[in-house]
């Protein structure tokens, strides 16, 4: 089931059959360098189950990112509820296969998710957070209109939080 489409992509719900495809990004040490560790196959399966639960609970989660041209699965992107410095907020996140980096896919998918968060889910704000070292993800957040919100510490590491406001909700 397609959730949304962009010029080059469509986003759909993740399913357990995506485990092997998603593990290509979530178990890649370079793609997961800003996480405590890359995921093993069981953790990828658990990740997908968590997102399936989120679809039921919140009407959103991380979705499969697929190229429209040839149905190639290239990662995930979406909106999850995250606890950021004692506040539970909608956060846009993504993981894209290395072969598809620097082609604008993360920005394209994240832009669509931001619009979905505002227009369909009616959130007044959406957030992004990552370690301060994760400059590529911060750049994607900036490109979709997010600005620095705050810095906090998690697991002994500084995290940067960025935010975008829904102009229609103000």
C-alpha cells in the first residue's frame, strides 16, 4: 500500500518480507556509524515489527522508500514518535542504501514526510535529531526547512535537535 509518492519515489508500509532488503542498510557499518552498532537480522526484524505497531498506534512510522522507475527498495524514511529530552515528539528519520547516497533521495523522501506530517497528520511541528557528528543528516534536515532547536545529551553523546514548524498551524 502506497502512503505517498514523490517525483522519483514512493513510500509504502514496511512488511516482514522487507527484512533482507532493509538489512542491507541497517546492518551496514558505514550507514549505521552514528548508531551504537549496526543491526543484526533479528534487530532488523524487530525494527520492522516496531514500525508495523507504529502504523496501528500513530498512523505513521518509517516506511519503505522505493524507486518508482523499477521498484528498487532503497531504504526507509518516515515519522516516528521519539523521546527527545523528556518530550515525546514526531521525528522524521531515514536510512538510505549507500549506493543511493548524494542523489537527493533522502531529501525528497523527508520533504514528503514533512508535508504528510503537516497536511495529513496535522502536527504543528516535526523534529529531527542525530548526534552532532552526523552532518549529512543535519544537512537533509536543513534542506527540508528545519532549524536548530536544541542540543542535549543521550548515551553520553551530544545530540542536535532540529525543528520545522507548520505554517498553517501557527
